[in-house]
């Protein structure tokens, strides 16, 4: 007498190699979406700790709910019949990520935590959940013998993890550097759609009575897929150039034909006049130039280090006003440098050199007492590299400065001024002299603004700086001494161990 008590033979079970390939692909696709998700939402809500946390959290939630739902469906319906449609729907959901983020991103632009989370959910949740549902469907089809449940589940779980690891490394080290986000997303959607089509054909050939082979169902899903691809193709692209770190655009100033504005992640980052490098459009650049112009006799060359290049506005200003100066720019993004060369008139040479890579890492390699002036201009509207805000970074800047040298730092903060206070306290913990330049309404807590901090171990030429500020935009105030100490009050000193910059910036006005 035979019994099937210990067996549940499924005639539609997949071959082991095919099951492994589907789990590897679907798990890897989720990680590709997670990595590019930060780049998709970044131009609208910034690249902050909150954004990264939202992307990771939403991706994990999608994996959890997708796997749960996939397992529930696998026990109630024919898992084989669900596989190809699930992959095709995942392909469609992946393709429509582009129009969703580019239309919804405009409406949800800004750093509000609710907007960050909502935009991330709209972009990532559905495609990631559909992809996560593939693994339990495949597991169901492989469990022909309950005595091998642990082996099957463990093997496929390991293969899924390997798929995620492989996708993470390839995307982070290769794809993002070589391809735009749009190409990555559409290529992934195409790969998922092609896999769904091949799987559909295979299952229909092996199981001719397979209910998932309905021509009407296939026609509907293909039509939906083509519609998703069409929407993705016509969606507006916010970037002229997509670099490894930024969505970058250059626009022309309608009031100044030679004026160009560099936008990084939808925020105005730099202004360059192609014909007149001494023209400083942005107020904060004028404030920093007030220090530059008083650091040495007029026209005397300086050794200047720039932490952040952007549009190279101040390096060009120094090259024009102080010929013979040694300007070394540490710029993270090689793509921005290439954009500067092609559209913003950047010409490098012995007096204006560029080193690409992380500014802090490259700063640590510079000789002690090698620079007269360090200019920090690496902070964006919604994107602040926290490791350039800390006391340890300030100490390394202090090491590089020659006796009598100075550090000028541009930052952006909201009306509360919490970040500006913390950074002022941080510099005051390292340098003997610190001064703050900001508009009166920002100091009063009525508006957000650029803030410029000046720091040195020797006395700064503050009287001369104050005189030059009188002719700059937004009539800024210079705060130092007891007034600055009162402004910083009990503000936190930022350190490598604790620098909650994103939290300090919360409350930036929309």
C-alpha cells in the first residue's frame, strides 16, 4: 500500500536551475531598485540621512509584505500560473517608476519627512514587493518532498542573498558609474519583461493546459507593459547630466547672457559668468570674497585649497584677482568637473588644479602648513556631507593652514539656525578666532539663508572684511566675540562620533 502522506508532488515544479535563476534575478532586482532609488528621489528631496533611511526602510517593508503576500497566494492558487504574470507586473511597475518620480517629485519637493517617505513609497514599494513575491512562489514549486524542505528553503534563500549581494556590488561599482539612472531602470524593466516572456513560453510548452497561458491574459499584461514603457519614455528628465553623485543641469541667466547657473539635485549651486570671472552673483560668494580680498596685499598670490568645486566660481575669481595663486580644488564628483569643462568654461593648469575624490580623504594627504586659505563650499541645499562638518575635519584644516592662514566655510541653514550654531561652536572649539556672516533676518530666526563662517588661529582682518560687506548683497552682519558666543550658547560641537546634521537641518522652509 502506498501513501502520499509525506509528499506533495507538484507536476508544475520548476527545474532546479530555473528556480535558482528566478530567485537570483528577482532578489538582485530589488537591490538594484534600492540603490538607484536614492538617486531617483534625491533631486527632489535631497540626499540626506532621512532619505537614505526612507529608501532602506521602504525596500525592507516591500520585501517583507511582498514575501508574505507571495507565500499566501502560493498556498491558495497555482504558483506556476502566478510566476510569469508577477514578473511582468514587476517589469511594468519598474518602468513606471520614472514617470512617477518625475511627476510626483515636483509636487513633493523639499525636505519635509512626510514628503520624503511618501515619494519613496510611491517609487519603490510596488515593484520591490512584486519582486519579493517571486521567491515564495518558486519555493512552493520546489517543495515536492517535505523531507527536503530545509534544504530547498535554505538553498533558495542563500541564492537570493547572493543575488542581492551581486546586484549591490555591480550596481554600486559599475552600473551607476557607466549608465544613467533612467537607463538602469529601463534596462532592469526590460530584463524582467524578457524573463517573464521566456518563462511564459517555457511553462506553456511544458504544461499545455497551464491556465497562465491564456492569450487574453497575456495580451492585457503586454498592453499594460507597453503603456508603462511609453510613460517612462515621455516622462520629463530633471537632469542635463547625471553624474555618479548628482542630477546636474546648467541654465542661462536671462538677465545676463554670459551668466550660467549650475543646478545640482534641483538646487541652485553655483553661478558663473563666462566672460567675467570676477562677477560674483550669489551673496555668499561676495561675503567669502571679502575675506579673500583682505588676506594679503591686493593682487598678491595665495596658496588656496578649495573643499568642493561646484561651478569653480571662487577658484576662477582668485585666479583672476590674484594671478599666480595656487588653487587646488578637491571635488568629489568627476562628472561635475567634466560638466564644468564643457559648459562652464573651466580651464585647469598649474594655477588651478583639480583632485577628484572625497575631500576629507584627500585633505588628509596634504602637507602640514601648506595653504594660506582653505575655502569650504561642499554643502548643498538638502545635501550636507556630515563628515566635513566635524571638529576632526576642522583640526585637519588647521593642520594644513600656514601660520596666519584662515578657513572660510559656506553653509546653508533654515530659520532655526541650529546647524549654523553647531558649526560655529565646532569651529570655536578648534580655532582661536571665529566670525559669522549672515543676513540680519536669518540671525533673528526669520528666514533661511547661506551663512559664512571665518576661522583662524591668528587675528582676522575683520574691520576690512566688515567694510567690504557693506557693498555686498543682503546687507549681512558680521558676528564675533561675545555676540557669537551668545549666538552659539550651548550648541553642540559636531564630532565624528556624533554629527546629527540632518536633524539639525530639519525645518528648512519649502
